[in-house]
């Protein structure tokens, strides 16, 4: 409620094309499928889908079973780990995203952050001590937050002003699909080995790393395609 109030009263309206875009279907699944192959934003949407699927596989499902069965920590300590992860993410989104983007450039910062997210999952997969796992969680908290902040920023630059609302809505849809499929995948692979969701998550995010080289491509026309 506080966030909604701040948005309504303090954020300026930047959309100069309100009412110009025709209304689409409430559920348009064929459009969602075809959007993944769009030359402007398709690859970024694919990254969103796979990244959040991998995150949900490793963290939403794999985190707690691993910490409690392999590291043998209590539920209270597990809650502290999640709190640490959230605090690190808050600090990263508040202070690091803009600095890293300016220092490295948005595209390079995006790729490097995806790579370090994958590395953090690999460390988690091999970790058998709480200290190493906490170290990996801090790395994950920093770079995962940067990735999740830069995805909508990149999409906003890949699409024209008229398409911003639709683009962000589609991105939220792909994110939700990934978060639905991810825990199912995590549960399936954890039945083989409890640490396996981290390895699968790392492999999927490494695939996103290679795809990230092709976002924000110069020369691709920005049209009101959405």
C-alpha cells in the first residue's frame, strides 16, 4: 500500500502516449509465443524466462532442503540466511546497480552479473560448510539483484515509448511462467540428489550468459509492435 501511494503521488507520469495503443486480448498466448522470436526484445524475454526458471529451481525449491539436509542448520538459521540474502539484494539494488552500469556499461554489467549468478550456484552445489554457502549467498544476492534490475531497463531501451506498458506486462508474464516451472523442475532433480537444483540452475543461467551478448543490438528498429 505504501509503494502504491508513493507511485501515485510522487512518481511523475512519463508515458506521453496514453490512449494511443489499442486494447489487446486479456489472454493472448499465441502473442506471447511469437514475442520470444521478436528481433527487438525476443532474446531478453527468453533470458527472463530461463533466468527466473533457474532461480526458482535453485532457490525457491532447492535452497531450504539443501541447507537443512546437507548443512544441517535449523529453521531459524535458514530464515536468517534468507534475511541476509534480502538485505544484500536491497543494498545492491539501491547502491550498486547504477554504479556498475556506469562503470562497465549496461550490456557488460548485465553479462557479468549473469555469469556471477551462475558461479554462485556452482559454489552452492559444491559447498558442504555454512561459511562457504553464506559466501555464495552474498555473491548471489549482489549479482542476482543487478540482473533483475537491468532486465526491465534493457527492455525499455529495446522498445519504443508506446510499447513500454505491454513490454513490462509481457516480461512479468515470462517471469511468472519461469517461477511456476522452476520449482517443478527443482523437485524433479532434487529427487535424484538434493544439491542438483543448484547445478541445473547454474547451467541454465550460463545459457543466459551467452544469450546476453546479443541484447541491445545496434541497428534493430524500434517500432510500436506491441
